C-alpha cells in the first residue's frame, strides 16, 4: 500500500487515522509523521502504548519527532482495560502497518508507554527484540526474566518473569543489542518497581540500559527534556557506529577500495546526521555513486556494442574497484546479458 499526498499531510498534522479490521474487530491507529519524512528517506518508529484509550503520542513529545526523525503510531482503545496480549499484538502490528507504507530505518524501531503502557512496553521490547531495537518504559515496568523486583512499598521479592516461556534467542538478542531506558520520578509510587527492573537487566549483563529519574515527578509521564535524553541514549550506539563507519570509509577511499568506501559512507550518513562530518559523508557517497554509475554504464556500452575486448576490460575494472557492490550476482547478470546480446 502506498501513502498518497493527502495522507502524508494528515500524518504531519497528527490527524491520520488508520482503521484496521482484525478478526472482525476494528482497531484504529493514530499516526504522526515528522516534516522531515519523504519517500526514500528512512525514518525510525516510536510505537506508543497508552494506559488510557487514546493512541496518539502526547503533545509534549511531538517536537522531538522532527528532531529525531521518528514516525509515531499508537492504537486507540488499547489502554489498561484491554487484554495485555492484545495490547502487545497491536504494538507489533503497528510496525507492520508502517512498514507497508513508509521507508523505515530498521535499526531505530522503538516502543514506549506510561504506567500500564510502560509495563506492556517492557514486555514488547524484550519479547519482540527481533522487531524492536529499543524501548522506553515509563512509570511502570515488568521483568521478562528471573530477577528480584520491588513492589510499590520497596519490598523486594524474586520474580520469575512475566513470561513463562521466554524465547531465549530473543532474550539474548535484547541483552546484546537492545537499547532500553527506564524512566520514573522521585515521587512516583512505582519508582522502586521501575528501578528494580532496570537494575535486574543491568546486573544480568544487558549492554545498553539506562535509568532516568525526574526530580519531583509523581505518577505522570516525564517532561520532553528527559524523554529527549532517553532518545539520545537509545540512539547513541548507532551514532557512535556511524562515526566509525565514516573513519573507515575515508581509509578505504584512500586505498582505492571505492565500493567498500561507498557503502560505508552511506551507512555513516544514515545515523550521523548531527555530526560535523555528515555533509562530507553525503557528498562523498554521491560522488562515488556517480563514479560507479559511469563504470557500470561502460559495461552496458560494451554489451550493446557486442565488443568482447571492451566487455572483459570494463567488467574487470568493475570487479577490481567496486567488488563490494558489483558482487557475483551483479557480474553474473552482466555476463548473461552479454552472452544473450552476442
């Protein structure tokens, strides 16, 4: 399915609603797309799970969507009164819906929610780590593995985890690659609970977990300033990797390994948008893409002219300089075309 221009504009105004009929029961999803979104420009996702019935991301967080290139989506009538498994399923399905219509950055698929929505968030981000790369549970969290968890009074007790049959591969992936921020307030009655779940994952060796406690906050969603800190944390490993990709791209470029350099410049460009080197990475990627297009066009010209000598020379040049792009599949396709042309 494709988004038409009217739907794009409605999403940018926060007015787009999708009605999806699942098993005879209608589910409405509310979507907010940032002004930065254009087809061909992959954006991240922020799935919102509310404790109430509204699926729209809270207004205080809307300004962050443009800054962090995120598309927000949430299901209506999926609050605390709705079955937990249904709320979980709606969150996963939301990503599927967006993926049919938008170009998504698969490295930035996040889920968030508050109170009861935070508890469901803490399930989704772990149990569906094959889809979600991070999560921000707010003022409520459950464990998905055995750990000591505190109740609202601060009493700690062994918790086997909310899921009896936790998928070990997904759990391992979450611990190895997932980025998670647990948020609460100094006056939140769920503070001890949220902090204990954070500590449980941290002590279990999860690589990227953070805890943010907002001064004076009770059982309410944190402010935009602290939520932005959470977004910065879940993005941080990608930004760091982008910088490494850029440095590697420069080295490969100097060595004349242009195909590898092009791929690395592209990777650096996706997650390094706020870096000083970003403009250079984009420019270098465009420059190398132009050079590759010329090299590929030379092979096509040899095919069209049925010139065996020219074809051998141009394909050798393509393989030698652009091997990371002109792989076996590309070269086989070109060879097949040349044989057919003869």
